[in-house]
């Protein structure tokens, strides 16, 4: 379960809860494929890392026109 960062802050960054789930999920999967040694085999660490990247603005979603 995701507690840090709070979901409300992530929603403000991404636009909606669905976008948070898609962005964080895709980035966590990418992290798991690229640097599995850093994550020690834990999917939760990948999700936490991806959520913090989203909050910092290191990753962004596709903006609709």
C-alpha cells in the first residue's frame, strides 16, 4: 500500500488517479527490468521509487490536447 508520497500530491502532479496508476506502474515495471539489483527483488520498492520520481517531476505523463 502506498503511503509516501500521499496520493493527493501525486494526483495533483499527474492530473487524475488513473494517470497516477498508469505512470507509476509503467515506470516501476521499467525500473524492475533495468535495475533489478537496486530493488532487491521487491516490487514495492520499485513502486515507491517511481511514485517519488513522479512527485519530484522527474517523470511525466502524456498531456491530452
